[in-house]
C-alpha cells in the first residue's frame, strides 16, 4: 500500500512556447539527468508529453518534492512554462499534467487539476484527440467520470480502441506504452598509433590531436566538456584510465591540454625495446554543458579586429566565470583534486 | 605631415593615459576604512599590487578578512554582476567560515546604547571564496599557486601565505598582481627588526599587533562598558611601515585600530527568498480581503 503511494512517474507537459518534435526531443534528452528512462510523445493536435520513469531514482534526488522543484527550476530557467504532475500511475500523471496545462493555457487559476479526483477532469486531459473530444462534447460528455459511465463496447464502436485504452491507463488498469528514448552518444575522439609508442613527445602530440578532434565534435553540438574520461591503452601494460572534472564547460583544446599535461607527463609509457608503449588514446566527454557563443574571443566583450562583440555573446561576467573555472582546473591538475575547496557552510 | 586618422591617435593617447594612471599613484584603490591611513595613502591601498603583512598569523588573518570584505564590496560596485572571487592560498591564510559572513552579530550592535540599524547577514564573501591547499614545505608550488590566482581575471583579491619568500619571488608576485589585490602574510618575525631587513618588491609593508590597553586591563574594559564607549573586541593595531611613492617617517608611521566591523554590519535589504515570501503573503492577504469584500 505504501509502495503504491510513491510517485513512480512524472509527467511534464510544455505549454509555452509550444515545442516541435525536435525541441521536445531535446527537452526529453535533458530530462535524462533525472532518470535513465524517459518517454516523449508528440502527436499532432494534442499536447506534447514527457514522461519520466522515476522508479529507483527518487532517493538520489532527495525525494519527490525536491525533484519536482528541480524540474520546475530547470524548465523555468529556459523560459518554458510547463505543467508537471507526479503519480504512482503513468496514465493518471499524464492526465493530471495535461489538465494542468489546459488550465495554464486558458489562464485559469492553476492547481485544481492536481487536487480534484480523476473523474472530475475534463475529457481533453485523457489525450484522446480533438475529434473524439468534440464528438463527446456534442453528446454532453464533458468529464472523465461521465465518459467512464458509458459502456466500453459502445465507446469502441464509436471511437475505436483509443478512448478505452486511455481510460484504462488513467485508472492504472493498463500500463502506459512507455518507449524510452535512447541515450545520446557522448562526444568522443581517439588517436591510434601505427605501432606502440613510448616517446613522450609523440604521446603528447597525439593527445593534443585527439583533444582538438574532441573540441571539434563539441563545437558541432555547441557544448563544452565538464567531465572528460581518458583511456590510454598500452601494449604489454594495463590500460591507464581516469576522469578529469572541469570547473566550467569548455571546448578550448589548449586549456584541456594544460589540465591533462601533468597527468600525461607522470604516466609510465613503457619501454620501447620490450615492445611496450601507447597504442591508442581515447577521449570521451562524459558530461557536457552549455558554452556561450564566442567564448573563444581573446578579450571579453570585444570581437575580432576590435569591433564590439555580437549582441548576446559572452559578457565580462561570462569571461570572469570562465577564467575562474580555468584557474580551478589548473590548480587541481597540479596540486590534486582536493586542493581547491569551498569554505564550509 | 598631416595626420591621417586623428581619432585613432587620440584613442591611443587616452588608452596610454588610462593604463599609466591605473599603475601610478592615481590608480584604483581599496579604502581600508582606517581614516588616518587612507588619508596617508591617498584613498586606500592600491587595488593592484603586492602588500605584505607581518605579524602573528591569526592577527594578520583577522585584519585581512576585513580587507577582503572591502575588496569584494568595491568590486561589486565597480563591476556589478561579475561576481569575482577571493582566493585564499595556503592553509595558514584560510579564514574561519563564520568570518566570511558579515552581520551575524548585528542584533548585538545596539546593546551598549548605540542606535541599532536592522540588517541581514551577508554571505557574499563566503560564496565567492576559494580555498587553495598547497603541499607543506613546497615553496615552489605555493608561489606558483599564488601567481596563477593573481593572474586570473576572475579573482579580485588573493590572500596568500607568503612566509619565507625571497626577493625574486616577491618580484614575480608584484609583476603577477598587476590587476589584482595581493595580500601576502609574511608571518611573525623570527628575530627583532627582521621585517625591515628582508628585501622585498612589495608596494606596501604592514605590521599587525593585538591592540593593547582596553583589551588587557579588566577594570578599564568595565569602565568603558559602563560609559557605553567600549571598543568591539578583539582589536588590532595596524601600522603602515612602508609604501612605494609615499614618504613615511620610520619614527612616526601611520597607525590605526582595526576592529571586526563586519560582524555587526549586515545589509539593509532582505534576501531575495525572504522578499519573495513577503510578497506572496501580501498578495495572499490582498486576495483574501477581496474575497471577503465580494
């Protein structure tokens, strides 16, 4: 009984601006930070829906209320007005969130849809399509409770299987057709030697080459790396692997090399006469973040040839934040990961 | 010869004057809050340069927290929104976390008859501080870390453990701190008069000692308390012994008494969260009144 009261699913319905399929997909990919199973649904003429399977994830986020706050903050930061509802049943969560979105779009006092019994919700909240809703309203069927009173056979004859299926999903008698979106492939780059290489200079050059490839891949996605996994495969020796965490998202190859350089220089490459050496250098950007456009400018606020920077580009505050992040990275690279701290609270 | 682009020349001259002015005596300064010393230095210590502080570590640290507060407040006023940080390099320079929040003792400020101004605690320095730990007995790593922090455009002030640095190291730090306030703790003297003989490239040299008199004589403290003129405890005597470009008589160095003013001075505006809750309550009360009226 207690387990049933846990909100296992969160339904998010973006209201304003109305997202297209690609934007909804991007929103769903961002939701992967909260749970590994996310379902996105975009049907023409109906509200877009993002459904999060939270089973096993609530403890990580400090409980449902805290996660709800985080979701609200993340969407509000991007200027997306949305409706969110958590429930033990995916169908009920989707119905309530859709009803809440209808309230928000009609500028009515929001919140009633999250509290009233499911039977009192409007039939539009069941996501059965505009035609079906119009036909039901013609015969004075307006709420879910009134729809439930009609026989299933009559509903199936008139509207097909969808209406009955949505009713069952909302009541929990039937599982939601959850199709999790695939996880995006992280940006990666690699350099392979023709033969094992134990020369420090060549290894450093190859690492820089791989870093430039990685930065190119990150630039194509307009992202910067926050956590970088490095794997050095060595012939005759076990592979060396490690993860570097960065203070701010960056795709500056020179800065990444400055962070990696002390670690690469400390690494034992092997003995060439024994056939040992590095065979492959693989880099994977495990975590990425947004980088303001034009952060490669030499002087903050100034574009090329002394012209003013483009409007919307990085300002002095972005430059200061980036400089501080790079300082933290450099200090951590030389002095150790625990060398830079925040004061205790 | 006719000048092709006079506006470019004028711009170059203005830029040179600006640069020279910043490094010269008229450059930006951080007011120390000690009127006698500020008047002597022409408005405060230069916000770009190396300043050395001699004295026991705990005394110097307490005074430097005050200067770090001044630097952060001035940086906020000059560069709003940039949120530049303060770096504390070396464990000897690390302050206590509660020293980084000002106004925690504001409710006590009116205990001795003074007018109490309602204020809120301010944790800006706490939120904008990074503590850098360097390996013990590795002077090279410590010097490198201080230099990196001083060169960072995202840092407005560096408070560093500068004990035992020779002349070349201080010259490096002086060059690195061309855009940052660098406060170096040189530690106590190992022999009398050491601070005057150790060569250094610093812009100013200071000597910090615990303030005597009121602090050490119990009956005097009681008398001052009764007269409602007690100096907030503890207090330190700060003496400016050397300043480049300013003539200082060694027998009559400017002095001031430094107190922990930040403990009793908060910000008058409530935090955003409190303001939000208040606004919500006011709106709710208004809606209830409307509902009753209707």
